[in-house]
C-alpha cells in the first residue's frame, strides 16, 4: 500500500467521485488515478467504489471506513512535514483561511497586511461562506483556519479560540422614523418594519429570531443576504430596516444612520479555529497573534497542550476580550 494510493482515493471522495476533477487537483491524469484506485482495491481485496461503466457512482461501506482512515493518515503525514519545516525555520508555505464576508471585508485586512509584511513568502488563500459552508470546507480539508462566530455544533473537530466580541446595529436611511425616537430602539419597534439581515443558519437556531420570540414577537424578515454590503444596498433602497454586525458600519456613509442595538440581541463572539490534531507552522502561530493580540504563540501552545477542555476554558477565562465596532475598529474596554 502506498501513500499515493490513499491520497488518490481521498481526492476522488472529496471531489464528488469525479475522477477527472480529482486528477486535476492532483496534477495528474485520469487514467493514472483509475489505475491507482484499482491497485489499492486489488491489494486490499475490497471494492471501495461502486462503478457504472467508467464512472464511480457510490462509495461502499468498506470504502467509507478506509477513506476516513486515509484522511487521518494524510493529515498526520502533513503534520510530520510541518514539524520538519518548523525545525528548519522554513517560513515559506500556504495558509488557507475560511471566513465570512464581514470578517474578510471589515476585520481581516489590517491583519492580512501586517502578516504579509512579516511573511512575504507565505501565500494566503481566503475562502468565504456561511457557517454551514465553512463547516463543509473543514470536512474537506480545504481550509486550515476558520474565523467565524457561533456554530459550536457545526465545528466539533475544531479547537476554537475566542478573539473578540461584537454587537449588532440597526441601519436605516437618514430620514427614517426610527431616527426620531427620543429613546433607544426596542424589538417592538423593529417588529413594526420589514427587516433586512443576514441569512439564517440552516443547521441551528437563530439568535436573531430567538430574541424576538422571547418577546412574543414575529419579525417581518423581508430580505436576507450573506454580504453586509448587499444588505446595506437594500436598506438604502427602502426595502427594510437593516440589522448587521457593528463592524460593517461605514462611518463615512452619510446615507445611512447606525442605531445602537446592544442588549436587543445576544453579544456575539468571533473565534479562530483549527483541527485539534493539527501541528501549526510557526507562521500560523504568528498569524493568530496578529489577528488576536491576546493569543500570542506561547499562549496558544499552552491552550493546545491543555490536559482537558475544562483546563482550557479556565485559561481562556483569564482574558478580557476586546469589542469591535464600526469599520472593524477595536473599542476601548470602557466602552463595554
């Protein structure tokens, strides 16, 4: 049995049983992939895939178990390579990050710029998506880091380290009636208007809807989108009242007014996560520190090596996380 054979079988599974797509990913030919799959099956005495003509239609029960273990083996092979690179002080490589539009657009740019200045030989690959899409990227080993919020059930295999808090804000045109209130906006106020906000999670409860339900209210959600800039466009068009992350507010956008929504919805925590068994390259530790200053390399190593989740939670409880506001700017602690 060869590592190459396991790598080919894994690539076929990750590319929807499309041998052509797997071959392109592996920079080889379709016949070469098919040959290696046959050789692996012959050696094991098992059928890993069900075939119809020249096409693969399904993974067998035995094949799924083999592929799951092949994925573990290939991750460990990569870990061994990373150990060697760290010992050699080799700061070249690729860092793949999965994140949401809001993080990519409003929070990550300064961190990316600084990291690139420090590590010009590291290529960054950013993948954007919803929490569900990011979870699928993790399962397919397409990303090494995930920067997201919530979704604990979606990422059971990740070690998630909290980075900062943020609140939602209400966005309305400058002449909207909500701007004339002489008191803070309430959920009862919001329930009177069509709302424009983020796409709701398909695999978990929505804290947005739950906030209204606790007040016995049913929000009128007129429009949802993954992209905060798209949401703001439709708020300007008068489609509804926007509810977005505070980081997505542009202080120079005079067409829209941001109204405080702190306390109306649960405060949200953004985290950075990676597979628990992953050996991090030195530059990966430094990227985490650039993005979240309290997570310096020494601290992250301590958290990774913690004896239990309880011990890790106790360590994390020592940190007072910052809060981010308009434009992704970090707010002083006295503004909590």
